[in-house]
């Protein structure tokens, strides 16, 4: 409910039931990233989220939920949580806030007089399908990288060094807006995405990025002589990059900082455009540290990506600084473009949505044999 940018969720103050109004949903799927219990499910055909209603219409008439009523084995119960029998801790069910409102009744132990059941062959744990993949998120990959390039170009312009001609800037800005809307299930309702600025980082990202594009185009295309607009537009652009990074907080795991965070990318690129060596060296060193510590932690999975990221993003700029100082900035920008693209691909490939099924398949994975 807090994550939804379109205010499509509501909570009944009396019963506590969280309900979803599909007519308000823009199909951004962000709520399914934020919910650790996999409650919202995306309806591909309608392009909106769906969710259990807890049969609020039946409860209003004093009836029990239909699934409880219909279950032929009586496996489901319903009532005030505190009065329900059982234990809170289900196998693999994430115990994050707000906490699962469910009790599990453990199976009864087998009476000793009964013969032991035949041993079944251990089942291989089927991996849970991933909710975020590089293939599914490529429009957001393109949007976030373009946002970093455009904010850095605006900062460069504010310092008196235009990075892109205004026409190219405008084309890239339009392309970034199109990319950002491609993953929405309901594109015509995209305007609703700004409604939850108070609580949703996605709403804040959209408001800030739209303001950045509007201000930058106003300055570059319509009022090129209004130079006092350049710096505020760049500042709003960097605020938008900060908001973009916060959108991924719910799926980035324990890492608060990532070498591919777009705010860092934007500042690094701005330093390169402007030719401010101290900021380039500081951001480059921070990114290298974050990248190497992550790679060491994950045992250098995908070594070919690491070679490309390190070679293009770090080795090439440093080498060309000494070998071709005249054109060093161009080499560094080209190398950074490749390095940041690879790192951002790895960022999306590494995002994980917490789900009960994912946790259960993890906890039911075959254990290593005892020594
Ligand atoms: S607008 Fe997005 S976050 Fe809100 S219900 Fe729809 S898919 Fe979920
Ligand atoms: S039948 Fe059960 S699962 Fe379906 S909406 Fe009602 S409470 Fe939710």
C-alpha cells in the first residue's frame, strides 16, 4: 500500500483488510516487489494487479471467506489472529514487517505403533520463478542509464560546457520517457503514478524526473538565454537520480550502496563532461571498491562481465590518461558508457524479490551431506 504510486490500495480501518482497486492500478508491478508474501499477482491480460479480497463482501454479511468454506479437508481456518491455534513461524515464510497474519498448525507426530512410511526419493527443490530479470526490466535499464546521462549533461551545461546539442538532448529525453512507460500494464493511466508522493519513491521519482525534463527542455530549447535555469534543472535531475535509486531499495537486499547506482553514475559522468578530475577520481575509486567487494562476496560469478566492466570502466580511462592525455576525456566517457552499462545489467540481474515460494525452495534445497 505504501509502495503503490497510484493510490490503488486502501485499508479498512475496522477489519484491517487491504483491498486493491484495479481501476486505479497502472500495472507498474511495484507492489509485487514490495510485498514479501507474494499477495499481489499481475494479470497479464488486463494489465493490472489482482489480490485476494479476503472475501470482504462475505465477511460484511457475517460469512466466512469462500476458500475456508469450500476447502474439503478443513485445512483453512479463519478468525481473530490471537485466538487461532498453531505457531506463527511457517517454513520459509518471510517474517519481515508487517508480519504474516497467519498461524500454522503443525502435523501430528506419527503414533509409534504405525509402520514407518516408505522412504520417498528426495525431491529436487524447484527454483521459484524470478520476478525481476534483465530481460523483463530492459526498458527500466535503458531509462535509468539515460536519466544519468541527461542529468550529467545538464550539469555540464550549467558549468558552461554543453555536452549534447539541444536537439539530441530533447530526443534522448523523449526516448527516456517512452522507455519509462513501456513496462506499465495500463499506459493511459500513467498520470496516476504521481499521486502517492507522500509515501512512494516511485511517485517521487516520476515527479522529479518529469520536472527535470521539463526544466531542462525549457532552458535548452525554449529559453536558451535564461542561463539561471541551468543549475536548478541539473539539481532536480540529480534529485531524480537519487529517487530512482531509492525505488530499488525493496529488492536490493542488504546492500545499501551499489556500484551501478545511477546517482553515482550521474556524478561520475558530470565530472567527466566538465573535466573535474578530483570528483572523477573519487567516484571512480568508490565504484571500484563497491564493485570489487561485491564480486569477491559472490565468488566472481560471470567473470566475462567482470573483465568487461573493469577493463572498460576502470583500466581504459586510467591507461588513456597517461597514453593520450589530449583525448583522455573522450576515451574515459566511452569506457564509462560500456562499464556502467555492464554494471547496470548486473544490478538488474542481481535484484531479488522476497517471496514465500522463493524462501521455501531455498530452505528445502538439498543439504550438504554430513561429514
Ligand atoms: S499501480 Fe503499481 S503498485 Fe499500485 S497496485 Fe497497480 S501494480 Fe501495484
Ligand atoms: S476465497 Fe479466500 S483467497 Fe479467495 S478472495 Fe476470498 S479469502 Fe481471498
